[in-house]
């Protein structure tokens, strides 16, 4: 026997139960009806479609129906999120997952923040460090990044925040790392979080072993990415090992 299918052709999430003729007739006489109203819209990542789609936020008014005529209100339903493409309904927390467009932007910002954090420890004076940093940023989508622009930006940030006199990861820098990496971490697989930290580690190692300030910044970045301290130590050693 073929499985029951929803209107979009996929297997129904709730298997259909056989309905007796008497019950079917009863449903035609009395029953419940929900009238849905759209109260918002936007774009979200649809789990059923596997991509970014438009959605409507719906709220429902339940009514007791007699002979097809609504006669008594029976409360409300929702809100729910309906995909404009597949028409599936989801709980509102589906909007907590960023769209692919938003996720790409968050990744670009994360790489940018890690690179600036590593360079703020004094790496702008090394040509290999700058070359590695520019390569990482261009690979993340900052195509217009150059060594001169990067140096100017790091110098401006150091002057503004007073980081040049800080031997370790300054509080302001730690906050920036957590603000950029914290919201992204839940949406990345462990391998993705590790890859971000390794990018920063390889920039720091471009001119030699880690300095105490570089190690402190990378440990802070690992914490913001919810990587445990033991794994941070392992990753920093892995980055040092020639491939």
C-alpha cells in the first residue's frame, strides 16, 4: 500500500486514520473550523524546502461549525509560520535559524573579527602575517581587502580602544569576539567552529610561534565559539604542525 502523502507530495507527518462512514457523516454536520489570519511575513530558512523562502505568520480563530456554518468561537490557535512555497506549518522558533544569506554574512563578520583580533596583538608589522590575513579575508568574501587597508583599520581600532597598551586580550576586544562569534556558534557544526579558530591560529603562526597575547586572543575566540579549553589547546597545536 502506498503511504499517505501531503499536498506537497512528501510523506505525511501524521499518518491518516481510517474514518468510518458514520464518523465522516458526523463531521459534515458538526465539527471544528480554524480561520487563519496573516499577521506578518518575511524570509526564513524552510526546513522542509532546505533553503530560504518567504513565509507568513498566521494566527487562527477556532470555531464550532454546525452544518457548515460557524456558530460558536472556541479560542485561538497559533501563531504558526507557513512557508509560501511548500505550505508546511512550523512553530515560530523556526525563525531562530538564520537564512543562508544571513548565515553567510555572519561568517564573513566572524572571520573579519578574528583576523582583526589577532592582528591587534602586534601582527601588522609582519609581512607574512598580513599576507595570510588578507588571504583569509578575501576567501571569506572581503574581496576588496588589501594589506594597506587592513593596517589602517587595525591602527584606527587600536587608537580608538586603546588596545596598543594592553598586553593581553582587552575587555573590549573580548566583548567584540563574543558578540561576533557567540550568535554564530550554535548554527555551526564542530568542524566549522574549529575551522574558524584554525584560521586565526595560522595567521598568528605566520611569523613564528604564538606570543602570549596571540594565545590569549585565540583562547578567547575559542571560548566565544563554545570550544572547550582542551580542544582549543589541541587546535592551536594542530595549526602549528606542518601539513
